[in-house]
């Protein structure tokens, strides 16, 4: 609610509020590099190795983690009986449980809508990734659904995650990072106030006419690794976008360190203003890739000029900080 009301106050009001505080709170404020480490649970399978890797990273970082969780773990046939305990054991106090949606066929059925099985955001055709348990739809472009169907997917997902009895936040990340205007409007209509899907398409570009990065380019043409939080004006009102700086699946350790160096440089330019860094990895590939994130963060923390500036928090808390100083969208 705090974010929504701050955004609704409008940028003019925010500027006035900031000016009226000058000489007191704002003049004394020192900016920080606000870091949110996020993991996407894709809804494919709960790999014990992935959960162990997540646990190991948490011990190493000693920082809150934001979990963007697909509810498709609850719609498999049969459902893995450890689903609820896996989530409740891994989402610790101080973490954030947020929503991630991929267009799994089983989730569409559970949402009472007709499953759509093309196009794939990986192939651009009706050729979808296949999974051992027979479920499919992971890589279906969510925008193929109409607005009521998207709302049903989002609403059902939230209801399924609430079976954990954990609080589901108002932060969202789209499968394939495909936060199209229609999807963003759907999540807002379902009460979500923060999206964290924007990513630099170049980070995912594997060459060979990569279909996904081309699709992301259409949706987020201006996103860069340094893009700061901004407001997206939707017909239904403002939505706060928290862009992703780097995902361990596509970024090298050096790339991740570069993100922090860029944040540090930005803070030097404007020392009173927080700089935001959202990092990501995936449960299903955590066993191979979570260490990359841990290594990069360790490296950055050891550098005094950088390490002292870092504050680790959730996407929700970072968004609340960002909402006070949000800028216009990048162009
Ligand atoms: Zn995903």
C-alpha cells in the first residue's frame, strides 16, 4: 500500500515533498547501493540439489532473498508431497515470497482456462520444451492469453501459494521476462504494485537469432544493466518497475562485478541518492550457478569502497525505498 500511495501522489508532489525536507532529513541522507538477490522458482520440479544450493548461498550471503515462485508445483500430477514444506523451509523470516508465472498447461487448467500451447518464447513456434512428468507450457509466451485469462492465472497462482500460509507479496516477475503491457495491467488489476521483469535483452542474446532476446527487446527496448527503478503508467494507474541488473544464468561473475562497479560510480556522482541492483538466479539451475552469484558478491564485499555501501534487502523493501525517488521510464 505504501508504494501504491507514494506513486499515486505523483511526481510533482514527490518533488515538493523532497524540497520541503531539504535541510533536515534529505540533506543528511547518504545514498547506498540497495541490493535485492532474487531467485525464480520456475515450476518445473523441486530439485534437492537446487534447494541445497539455495541454502548454501543464503548461509554465505547472510542476506534476505526474494523468491519469485511459480505456483505450478501445486498443479503437477501428482503434486510433489514436499512442495509446501520445501517452500516454507526455504523462505525464511525476512525473505519475500513473490509471484512468478509461467504458462504451464497444468496451471492454466487449474485456473479454469483453456491451455494455449504456442508460441514458445524459446523457439517462436509451437515447439515447446518437454518435461519428464508430461506437463508443458513453461515457455509459452504469456501474451498469447487474453486479459481475463491472465488475471485468472495470476489470481490462481496467488491462491495456490497461499496454501503455504506465508504472506504472498505484491511483487511479480513474468516468465521469460515478458512483462507485456497486457500482462502488467493484469497483475495490477489483481493487486500487484511492483514488477521486476525488465532486463537488458543483450544479456540473454546467445547469437543465432535468439528468439527470446528478440522478444525481450520488443518489450523492454531500453532496459540496461544499470537501469534504475521507474514508474510505468498503465491505464489503471502507476506500477513500479524494478529492473533486473544481472541473472547468473546469462551473466558471468565478471559481469556481475561490473554491475556493482557501475552502481558505485553512479553513487559517487550523486551520493545522496540510493542506487538499486536486482540480481537473479533460478532454483532449477541453482546447483550450477548460485555459486557464481556468491563468488561475485563476496568479491565486491571485500572491496572496502564498495562493500561499505551495500545494503541487502527484498524487492518489496527496495521498491518502497525507490518509490520515494522514482524517475521517468528510460528512453
Ligand atoms: Zn522463469
